[in-house]
C-alpha cells in the first residue's frame, strides 16, 4: 500500500509540475511528512481543527485551474512540508480571466486525527487524473472576463497616406502637407460572444481632424486680396466591427484586433477672410486595427494601438453659403481618405 502511495505521489508531483502554477510557501520550519499522502486532509473554509493543531505556515497557489486542481496542488505542497491539515482561507479570480485563480491556505500539524467528516474536503485519489485533465470550475459570481462587453476610447496621431497632386502650386502643396497630419480619436462598443469570449461584434465611431492656417493672396476680377486661409478637414467613420481578443494566462495582458466596414463622411471647410466654402462627400470605407493593453485593474486596461482606414470620395457637394451644388470628380481629382493612426487607448470592461 505504501509503495502504491509513493507511486501516486510521484505521478502527481510530475503532473502538477507540468501545469506550471506559481506556488509560494511560507513555513516556520521544514518537517518530515507526518502521514501518508492519502491521509492528508483539506478543510473547507474555516472547518474546525483539533485542539492541539499547530500552525506551521501558509501556501499560496496562483494560476490557471479550478478549485479542485488548486486544492490538490496546495495539499501536495503542504504534505511535503510535513503538514497534516490544510485549511483553505481564500479562493478568488485573479486578473481578467475566469479560469485564473489564487488560493491561500494555512498548514497545520496535529497529533489528533479525529475530525467531523462533514467539515472535511477530501479528494479521491482515483479522481486526480480527471481533476487535472478536465478541471471543473466553481462559480464565483461574474468576473470581468465572464462579462462580454467593453467600451474602448482612443486618441492619438493620424496621418493621411494619399499623394498630393503634383500640378498644385508650391503654396498649395505646403498647405496640403499640413492637412495630411492631424488628431485621430474615437470610441467603440464591443459585445463578445457568450461561448468563446474571444470574438465579438460591435460599433465604432472615429474622426480624423486636420487643420492648416496660412497667409494667402487671392485674385478675383483682377484684384488681389490678402488674407488668412483656414482649412479644416474631418474624416468621420461610423460602422460595425468584428473583434477578436486574447488575454494572457495571468490575466494581465490583452491583445485585440478589429476589422470593420461602414460609412465615411468627409468634410472640408475653407475660410478666407469672411468667405466660406464647404465641400462634403460620403463613401463606403473599411477600417482595421491591432492593439495591446495592460490590465490596471479587473475592469480597466491602458495601452496603445495602430489603425488603418481607407476610402475614396468620387462625388462632392459644394456649399458657398447660399446654394449647394453636387457633381462627380474627375478621376485625377478623387479625394483619397487613406490614413494610419497611432493611438493611446483606455478599455473598460463591464
């Protein structure tokens, strides 16, 4: 029988070691094993101990696994340190994943072996392989990873990639260069599917805003007028997203990639002295991004990402303050809206 127990302990040690949980122990001193491994007792919650029970230390197990799996790891390590009883004090989710837990336990030695069986949490040796290979998770209430929604807010630098028309004058080219760089910001809502929790769908709004302000001279009817030319360009995207995410085993690191397609609204407002012209257009466009975030808490992550948005305006509407005129652009005059963004982001999971 003792040979069988030794074999079980050796097999269990190898299996538990291969699962790579983090085990932290604090012991007053190291003792030889007091009992056979199958007589090592795990007490549920604050189950009563014998009067002569002596506290000899504590064990913390942190990693991926169920209550039973972490209890067995704690039990094995307590037995190695000469414990007879282990009393579990805490079992809770750790980080952002529902399958990552922390278990804290106290280890005791005692000469008395009689304990009320109803207060004992024992694990049948025959169940050890199934406990380790097929963990069963104990419901602990909702955790951020169990819940399927998040809101992501992002802001950063945006740059348009379209080429500037080579036929423009030097002044116009310099003016357009400044309009190629701007601020990119937006917000999105994603709901992840109930089964996988790694993919979902949602909705995004984003805006790239650029502005250029330059002294200029305009000639009208043979008369030259000097003034300040101010031009503002806004590229708005609104549309659905498909999202995928990956959370590290320790629940601290979050990777996300999104792809979407929707409506792009382009607005170009030019003001010279008191005269204002507004050009608008709309088109179908696509967007995509890749992001990394670090969990500051169970609900909040902070990180950064890079995005890509593409579209082209082929038809515009001109408004001069009195009337609107619409028309198709020549191919060489199509307004390209391709732009990249590098943004900081805040993600709130709820």
